[in-house]
C-alpha cells in the first residue's frame, strides 16, 4: 500500500492530526478533511484517492452518508468506518452498505493498518473483477476472435482504436485467419453497431451482375431487370460494408469503388444521377494487394484509398499459444450446438493438435473440432491431420536444380501444361494452378498464349 492515497475524515482536530501523522509516517499520501461535505469535494477533485478512513459521527452527517455517496457514484475506493460508540449495529450497517471493514474506537495503530490493508485488497479485487467483466464483454463483442498471443492483442488494440471512426480499413491475412470476424467485431463496437453490417465475397459474384449487386440497378437496366434493385452499398447505408476478396473486383468495379471512397456517392446501373450513401468500407484479401498492383491487376490509387488503416490477421502457426484456447472454445461451442457430450482429448492427440502447423488456420481447426464433436472419433481427427501433412509434403517435392531455372520459360511451360490437361478450359486450368480466373488470363496474355 506504499504511496496509496487515503482520504481521512475526522472532525476531532487533535485526532485528525494524530492519525494523519501516523499514516504519513507509514508512507500513505493523506488528504485530511473534517466533514462529509469537505470529504465529498476532495473525493470528486482527486481521482488518485484509493482509500477512505472515516469516523462514524461527523456533525449533522455521518460516515454512513459518505459511504453511501461513494458507493452510489461508483468511486473505486476501499472504505473503513470507525465508531467511538462500539455499536455492533453501526458496524453491521456499514458493512451492509458497502464498507470493507470497520474499527471500534479506541484502536491500535496496527489494527488501523490491518483494516486499511483489508480494504485495499478488497478494492483491488473489485477493480480486477470489473476489468475481467469488461474483457469478457469485449470477448463476446469480438465474436470468435480469441487469442492472448501478443500478435492478437495488437489486432484487438487496433480494432478498438479505429472502431469509433469511419476510416476505411484493409484487413490482410491468409485464408481462414478470421478476417470477416475482425470486420464484424469492428462494426459491433463502432457507433454504427445498430445499423446494417453487410458482407459480400467479391470473388463469388458473377461478373455479369456484379455491378448491379454492389451499386444497384434501375428497372430495365439489363435483361431480366424487371424492377429496381437495391445494391449492397445502398442496403448498408448508415452501417458497414465488408468487401471480402476485394482483389477479385473487375477494373470497372474498382473504378466505381474508388469513386465512392473519394466522393461518397454511387451511380446505380441505368441511372444518370449520383446517390450519396453513408457507408463505412472494410475490405479484405488473402492476396498481397501491393503485389497485385505491381502486376497490373489492381489499381494503385484504390489500394491506397483502401489501406488507410491496415489490420493484419496472423496465421495460426504464428500464435501457437492460442491453439489450446481455440480447441476448448470450439469443443464447447459445437458440443452445445449438436447436443453431444463434451469429451476430453487424450494427451497424445492434444499434443499433435498443438504441434500441427494448421495451413488452413482457425477455419481448419474449427472444421476438425466440429467433426470431432459430431462423431467423437479421435482416430479420425488424427488421421485427417496426417493426411493433410502428406499433401503438404507432396507440394514440397519440387527441388530447384543447382543450375537454377529460367522462370519465364518455366511459368510458360506450366501454363501450357495446365491448358492441355484442362482441354483449354481456362476456368479449369486456373483452378489446377490455384489462380483466380483474372490472374490466369493475365499470365496467358503475359506469355502470349
């Protein structure tokens, strides 16, 4: 309790000076007052006060009045009440109203110090509980964003810092790291939380209807448009629009998105008037957008408009200390969801789960634990990890020869092989190489295939 700031309330001047002197000698910072009114003024004026030691009888008022004021206004202080009358009724009432301890006068110096130490400990526990409740509330707000690893704490801190603004956010990270969860958490603790949160995967919209899907369309704007269509931007008005896999947008849609970010207006398909909408944009991509810019696949000016506040979601292998917490979370969640009994994993299986690299990140872990919650088959859980490890090993079988390779020639040969195997079906060939359709076309053009 060294350097703790204590508010002393005693109307007997001699007693006040004696107790103040004793407490100062013990290392306390003392604010001495002689009435409830004076004590309330001091309490309001000094946020460093962490303890109150008050006499019961204080003129027209009492220490009980001060106690009730402090507790009803949630001042974070420990409180000890003293009475000269030795009344057990006073002591019981003080404890009932929220005092941490009481002293009957006359008291010894050691008794006073022990009572203050008890009150200080009780106050610290209250503050710790408040912090814990706040963290639990935040954890609930953060949906399934779970993690105590330093890299995840940085994510939480950044989300909290930018949530109150309308700044555009770009979330990067591998597939399965929880980019949409981060976007939802950001929305839920923002002033827009009561307005819509609309998520759309840009790579899953057919290019022929993507513009109408995002920006809306007037009746008759295209074949099949039998009525006005409300786009995602208009639907999210006042709220948040999450553009997942934003790198998949066509050049035309990139231009329209840039226009919105610059001017706050959209133009529905078939409409000649701009419409102002109030939407916060959060974009995400598992691709390196800067590399996409360098390859000519993504507009540089749009990249910088989106990347006002970057948030990077770390891969699960970068925060292995969180794997145990996530396993417990998903087990509890899915057992409750499916009404199955929660079972303990064996130490051997748990060790394998903790040491596995999780290339599919949190999504892969969730999927594995969900299957385990449904089937209760620990052997199948382990086998699925071994199967994935074998697949990963196969991808590492290619070894660069000592003399090196001609990358341009190598890439062209791979593209030709993919086209041949897919019988010139570009969509299938792109899938064989793990490329998006646009990236595949770009490489075909680059090699003049």
